[in-house]
């Protein structure tokens, strides 16, 4: 390996540290993913942020936890602290399918190998580090830690688990996007403040003894959740907790949450104010190589990197609030958009990559079409605690104009080195088709749809109606299926007018809370009538800290406390899933039998006439 070459990356070995002339790292970061120095990978972002603070940061990607633990010792002690993340995905979602089968590949590992990280990676890595270096401060972050910050349901062990702080032994947890918190933390640690005294940093969580006094900010009001033990004994208390957690996660002026677990308290400080454009630009303007570390040369491609190597993230956050999705729980519902200048600078950087052939694979975000969108009057947003700005209807105070995106797309197309910039992220078509009350905005939004179909689709436009039953869609916080039918008509019409031959690819979910097998039969009939043979489908996977997961486990809707049916066993899940594939011969017989047993002969005729 050429060490001059690796000088562009954060060091991953003692040899690389020596090459940089370091005796000791200030911070050592452990991650469950391969090290890819790209702004789509959390460990790289946190590493570069700390480097910009003047710190010496080393990364240990995918350490071996099954041998003599040399990977945990090879860089020695950091001067300041250890930081641990499970990676870009929760390690259990990464490892197992919805029916708890082991996945055959790990997209964040060279060659897609599946044996490079443990289950519950954050806990495993933290326990090892605490055992070897009990006196070194240890912090945890990333999606796995973030979504397990209080009592949560773990689908894979089918039980409620306490805050991950309990099982990991970490000193502090950083939830959500951690850049501001880590900078504040590292500045205070460098000043010599003991880690147990760092209790006033927003967007962090920590444990204290039950009656212990600790410093806090006087402007933070406190709300006490039902204790971990109460949740274990009463599913309704667990469900109700979620409503408070979701509301406080989505408020501009949130309360501090506390929860008793045993004889200790988990304290969750409120989030930071929303990033400014300048702050988000700074994150994306750091000197990423945009490449996997050279240590992976010849070890096979890293599938997750192949997907995003030429993609550009234009904003963060999602105000959709879908009940099965973790984006707003982790990134928040308020949209943080980069400046045009920062995006175009990154476009230019991508066009200079040696393997760039003229195609940007995605110019998007968690939802592709929320760039630059925000409340018209911020004082209304300040008082709001809605989990979704667009369900049950689009908030009158939300500016849904797609004009900033049209302007940005046009400028990207004008780059002489870009042949085509695709919008690969999912598009929220309700924000395009629903009337906003502003004629100019509605006209622009229709123009956006045409523009995307004409210039930014790689032959297939992906959208996520998720279901056809309005009853189930209510549970999902998704718009009525009638809007998807309207989109389908518009899509065909625009294709015809523009002389294009493109496909609309809808995503659907089976076994979501509220969905029964007759809803799935209806889904089969409605999509058949629209000439769709479904391919992008999935079984609902309960992931920590989503509304749908809380319903799945408890049986109750946290906001209304009404009982909700959910397919819980594998047999019921399989029965729902087969309706996606009604056209396959192997499912026909059992679909007919099931519909007959339910007295739904009319549905049999509609499906198989």
C-alpha cells in the first residue's frame, strides 16, 4: 500500500499514523461499516468534522470482535475519547430480513461479505473498549444508537430493551445527526471538563443515578416518560411513551425527556436548533476523497458505495412523518438545505472523478422533492407539534414550491460534463398534485413533474404509494391511493407528449399495522387493473422507534389508544405477501382458497377472470 496515497484519508493503522508523524490519535472512531471517505457515510463525516477542529482522528472500520481483540488495541489509547457507531444502518436491519432470515450480503462491506460486524454492533464494540480501556471516555452515535436512546422494541429478540446506554456502558449518546454535538463535546473535553459533567449539550443522552443532581439548562422544561419497568409491565404505557417521544423530537422548542431504568435515569436533552445553510454547507464542503480507503483495493466492490459514488445529497430531514420510517426520528422533520453554490461545487468535484462517465446517479435527499421547503411563518412552526407537515393534509403554512429545485436542476444540466443527472430518491407526488392554494406554486409544481419525467428519469420513476387501502394509508400517514392513480395518468400523458417510453415503479408494503389480507387482495385487484406487475415490494419490518413498530408490539395506536390489528406471525405475513404475486401460478390456488373461506368470490373473479 502506498502511504503517500493514504495520507489523503484518515489513518486506519499504526503504520499510517506513523506516516503522518503522529505519536497518538486524539480521537479513535470505531465503525461497523467499511471506511468510505464520502459525505454519505456517517463515520467519514464525523471524522472530517473533528479533523476540521484541528484534532488527530483515526478510524478503525469493522474491527474483528472474535479474535484476541488486536483491532481494538492496535492504535493504543486516544488522547481524548473513543467514538463508536454501528454504521449507516442498524446492525440488526443490516443482518436480517423481515422474516428474520440472515441476509446473504452486507452492502457496506467489500464483496458484500456478511461476517464483518456483530449483531448489536454498537453494544459489542463499546463493551470491548470499556473492558480494555475503562478510564477512556466513550461516546456512541449513528442510527443504531440514535433510535435506541430510550426503551424500545427489538423485533429480532422480540422484547423491549432499555436505552442502549445501559447495555453499551457508553458515557454519552449522540442522537440524530451528530455534527454540532460532537464539536461542542470535543471542545469541552479539550478544556479538561470531565465527561460526567457534560450534561448540558443539546441532542445528547446520558445516565445519572436516580436522585443525582446534574447541570442542565434552565430554559429546558422536563417531561418524565413511563419507566422502563412500567413499559415491561404495561404495553399501553410503552405505546403512550412513543407519542411524547415523537412530539418532542419534532418540535422547535422541545422538552428534555427523562426515563427511569432500574435505579438510574436516562436523560435525553432537546435537539439543537435546525442547521443553517452555512452550517450544512460546511459539512459537505470538507475535503472528502469520495473514495473507499485504499486498504480495500482488490477486496471486491462495496455495494453501498457503488450506489452513491456519483450521487449528491442536496438536503436533510423529511417532514413526511411516515409511520414505518426512521428518517424523521433520526434526521428530524425540518428540512435543512444546502446552498446552490455548495451543491454545484460538489457536482463539479464529481465530474472530475476518474471513473465519471457523465451521469449523476441521484440529485436528491431522503425525499427527493423537499429542497428549500419550510414554514412560511416560523412562529407557527415554533408552536407546532405535528409529526407530519403533509398528513392528513398539507399544512397551509408550508411553502411547497418546487421552483428552487427546478432552478438547481437546470444549473446542473448546464454543466458541460454532465450528460444526465437522475433523481433517484423517492418523490412525494402528493406535494406536486395536491392544490396548495397558490396558483403560481401549483403551476410550478406541475412543471416540476414534467421536468423530472423529461430530463431526470433513467427510464423508471420510483414512487411509494405503499398501499391501496385508504384505511391502511391513514395508519401509514400516506395520501389516498386516488393520488397515485392521478400520478399514473399524468405520467402516461407526459410520456406520450414528450415521446418517451418510461415506466412508473410503485413500492408497496405488506403486513403493515392495520393491513388485513382482504386489503391485500384489494391491492392486487387495483394494481392489476392498472396493468402493474409488482416487483418493488417488501414485508413490514419493525425497526426501533417508529410509530408502526410501537403498534406492532403493543397492539395500540399511541395517539388514540385504539386497538389495531397487525399480522404478527410468519403464516399471516406470508398470506399477505402472496397477494403481491397473484399472477404467479404457485400462489393462485392458495389465494382462491383463502378468498373462498372469507366469502369473497367476487374478488376471485376480479383477480382471475
